C-alpha cells in the first residue's frame, strides 16, 4: 500500500518563537500530537529548515521539569533534524525506520517539500484493516 493512502495531511507548523502554552492549545484545537517548527532562518517549505515538537516532548522537557509553558519556546525543545521517508516508501520500511530511530511519527517528504505524516497508530490501523480484508477474502473463498 502506498504511504499517501494512510498519511495525514496537511502537516501543521508553528514559528520557532511560539511558546509551549500556545503550542499546546494549538495542538489541542487541531487534535494533533506533533507540530513542525520552522527554524530561525528556515523556510517552512524546506525539510532541512524544520524541526518537530511532540506531546511527549512537552511533557518530558517542560511539564516534568516544572518549567512555565508560557516561558519556554519551541526552539528550546524541538528535535532536529527532521526524520522523513520518501512518498513511495512501503509500510514495512517506514515501520522499520521508525523502530530504528525510536520515533512514533515520521514525515513524508521528497527531501524538499513535506507532504504529510505517518504515525504508529496509522500503521496499526492499516495492518488491522488489511488483515480483516484478507480474512473476509479467505472466508468467501471457502464458501
């Protein structure tokens, strides 16, 4: 299955100076678990100019340390470089790369533009759907 069929798009981004309180509200409003961060001199259309902040980053790097979310900026906690795979990647290679990198989300890019994001949940849902489809096919072949 092509990754474009399961990826989420568009991917949302914020400026690197945005504080964590604003970021958390934005992520809640959009119902997303990660946000791209445009670097200081960056261009939001270029993969090399982006970082990422996840819900887990906010918990581990801000909340658990007792920091004030309004005083911490995205640039202070973002992860770089952005880890991505090509749009023609298959789910097995994506899953293996996520495992190798110890990440729960991976971006889809051609090395320039960011097209979307795939999460562990997306992969699990796809496996569940594919397995159910095969079982139904087997069931109808037996009858």
